[in-house]
């Protein structure tokens, strides 16, 4: 009976195998928890430290090391002086941008013109102030127009003047020290060793009128200084107190700044003359020539030699009896022996030409077996008509 029951029922359960399977399941659950814990702890354990930009740049690309510029090298590249040295020379990108400015050294005649102006202005200001006046060129620099406007201290008096023949404008700035000195001198102030007090108030009408008279003297002498090079007239246009109202060219345009120092014993100041390069453009070729004597670049010896050689040059002269218009059909019918009737007679004047220009006139004659021309008009008078 027992054997029959075992055959008809389920197979007997192996207790040892079941216990082993159960223990394996428990081990798997504990292993999963440990793996999850290890996985959670792995990011914290394996997280790299924060990289600096230099380390990130060094690991980028093909793994080669790249050096990162420090702040001093960046300042040097951009043209900034991180050391704070007062050096006028520019470096880097600032130097490249500054190349757009035309240096006044490329216009050597400017120094000659302003040296001549200093001599003339010294004499004129002595007569104007009845005092001992010394004028000197403090500096000549090229800069951008906007940079100059931003550097003008307020309050200020700016005089806009017109260059009539050049059809452009310029700017004159008189500093506060010179304004008060001129007022003191012209109104009979006493000489004193103490410095003149420079106030921050706006300038009065009397002060502006006196400055205008001073500027008129400066403009007249500057016109005289430019006359041997190119005749020019500088005229007073208007007087401004705000630099922004004295804009005479584009902010980024280059300009020439000339500082003239005027000393009257223990008083004086600075006059700044600003000439945009666009104003000097009509005479740029003249300003680029090399100074040779008081004749501003002209060589009298070479001119005399050239004039003598020109007089010895051989030229071909043609005597034109008459000129007549003939239809081209008649010209095509010309034959040997054809006659052309001219509207002249033996006493008519003929033209003597050199190339296409009429040099003089004369009359046809004969000397022996040769034709001759008697000149009836001087060559010099004919040249005056041509000019």
C-alpha cells in the first residue's frame, strides 16, 4: 500500500536541496544590497577633484601641454601697461590700432612752419601785451579727436576757426592759467610771485573777449607761418565752453595737436592748436617735402641749371600757311596736280607752331633761293596770352 501511495502522489521533496536553494536566495539578496551600497559610494569615492582651467586646457586636444597666459602677458598683448610705467610707446593690439594715426614726423615741414610761427608770435605778443613774452613749442603729437576732447579740463574756452582755402576747420584751446594771465596783463594787474588762482567758475564776457583778441593774434601769425608753403587764411568761427559743441570732425579721426607754451615773466600758460589731418590733406604733399633753406624745399641752383639747359634744347617749328576744311569726298578725288585754294595772300600772317601750340606769328618771304619767315610778334607776349 505504501508503494502504491508513493507512485500515485507527488515525488518526495529533498529537504537538503531545498535548504541549499533557500540559503542561495538569501545570499543573492544580501549581495544585491551590498552592490547597491557600493554603487552609491562609488561616485563619492571615485569623483575627481575640480579641475582648474589650466588643467582642463592641458588635458584637452591630443594630450599635449598648453601654457595659459597670465594677467601680465594678457595686458602686454592688449597693449596695457600693468606695471604702471609712464611709457608713451604702445605695444600689442594698441600699437596696431595706433598705426592708423599719421605721425607728425612723416610731415617734416610742420616743424618748420611752427618754428617760424613761434618767432612771429613772440614778437606779436610782445606788442599785444607790452610785456616780455617767450613762446616755445611744448610738444607735437598725433592722436584721435575724441581722445583729445575727453582730456580737456573744464571749464575751458575752445575757439573753432576756419581754414578758408582748405575748406575745413581747426580748434584752439586756451588753458585757465593763460586766460587769467592775459586778463591780469591787459587790465593792468601787478606782477607778483604768487601763482595765479585758477577758479572753477565759468568765464565772464570780458574774459571771453580778451581771449578772442589773443586767438585772433595767434590765427594771424599762423597764417603768416603757412604763407611761404601755401597761402592760407585762418578765420575765427565761434567760441565754445563745452567741448562736445566744438566737434569739427569724426571722433575716431586722427588729428595733430601742437602745444605752445607762452611765458610772461612769472605768468603764462599753454595754447593748444588742434588740426585734423583732413584739414592738412590739401597740402600734404607740400608738408612731406624736405626743408632746404628759407625757400621751403626749392633748390635755386638746380632751377638755374635746368633753365639754362632748357634754353639749349632743339625744337622743331612748323609754319602754317592756312588751315581749310574740305569734304572727304573731295579729298578722295585728289590727283597729281590738283590745286587747293587758300584764303591768304602773300602779305598775310602765318602761324609758327611748336607741336600743337602757336609760338608766334610772321610773314612769308624769300632770301635767295630759300623761303624765309619774318617774325612779327614777340614770343614772350604770346606766352602771356597762353598763360
